[in-house]
C-alpha cells in the first residue's frame, strides 16, 4: 500500500516513520521539506492511502476530496466537522468508493488499555462502580505558541477526545451524559485544565485532563464489585504498570497481580498495521464513534468555554 502523509509536523513525521516502505511522499503548505504544497499537487495515481495530520478546520474538505477519489484515509483524532451530517457524508463517500476512513486513537493499542478492556469484558470484576482517569502533559506553552492549537475548548478536544474514546473502548456504547465539573484557563487563552464526569450511567466516570502536568502522566482507577484495576503511565512515558486486585470479604489485604512494561511506544506501529489490514480487507467504514464523540465534545466544549475560570495573560 502506497501512503502519503498530509501535514508534515510532529504527528506527520511519526506517521511517515511508521509507514516505513509504504511511504511515498508528503504534502504540507508550510513545511518546505514536504514534496507538495497541496493535496491536488500529488498525482492520484501515485498513492493508495493518505495519513492526514492536519488541524480540524480543513479536515472535511480534505477527506471528502480523498474519499471521492477512492483513497483510503487515516486521520488524526478528533474527526470534528461543522455537523454530524458532514460526518455521515464522509461515511457515505467512503462506502460508495469502497475505501476506509479511519480515525486514529492510538491509545487503543496501548497494551494495558487492551488488558483493561479484556478484564472488563470477562466479567471478573463484576459490577463496575467507578472509573476515574487522569491525563496530563506539560505542553501549555507549546500550545499557546501554536498557530492554531490554543483556541476553542483547548485541552478538551485534544486530550478529552482520547479519554472519551477510551471509555467507549472499555465500556461500549455508554450514554452521552457527561457534565463539566470545572474548566480553567490558568495559562492559555483556551481551557488548559478540565474535569468532566458522568454520574448517570451504569458506572460513575470522572475524567481529568490538563496541559499543566510538568511530568507527562496517565492514571486510571476502576473500582468494582469483586476488586479493582489500575493503570499508571503509558509506555511512551514508562515504566507503565497494570495492577489487578481481587477483593477479600469482608475485608483484608487483596491478592494482587501486577505487570510492569518498560518498552518503546508500540501504538503507532500497531495502529498503522491495523489501518492497513482494514484497507486490504475491504471493511466498511463506520464513523458512528466519531459522531458520538463530536456530539459529546460539542456539548461539553460549549459549556467549558462559557464557564472557564481564572485566565492569566499569555506570557
């Protein structure tokens, strides 16, 4: 499969690396190292798939062009457009052209995330009472200095899209009942620290996201009827730990199974291989998860932007 990279920035360089021998060219209007300035400059006969690492604004027109011309697409999350109708249009284009439109949520390929999904699905934990996730990095200044990132709902679509997608990965079709608990602009123009929760579903869910964690970090704690499960850190920030504790009744120190991974981030290579397999197998494009995420993030973003707290002048 011949792949081009559209948007030769940080993510684009990663996608180019993990496409390996499939990579044939790059497109970027600003990066002089790219082979082409616009997608139209790249001959349609020269590639089969496009790895799109671009801001939200141009995504719809770019993807519509590629899908209408029979090209597979991997697009960086979140896939947000002006309306859900536009997402449905992209889905219809992909299906009519017989190509795959896939939104990249690489954390689904994080080993401990897969273990958590399988543990929940096994029923061994019993009824899930509570799930709390924290996702933080220290990119506030980089975001503030970006041409396009420090706007809108800020950290919410950036890191929050990962967290909401992870909820769907683990728990399936959860209800869209998330509320903003707090939204702050401590250093940036757009929200840089947000907490959301869902108190109405089968289990309580709380998601905290921030650009102000000077040590990049991820944690998850799930408490359930027959025990608990915990993740600390991601492979890229390793070591990454998964712990499963089995409840002792009426109380007592629980037996514990722990697995610690010290390795390079495996998600980029695994996700590209998965995308390639989808393209080659003729799997139908399904953007229902993107529609759910767009509607959920849209409602949360409107509240987050309108209710932000303290704002410090950008430095």
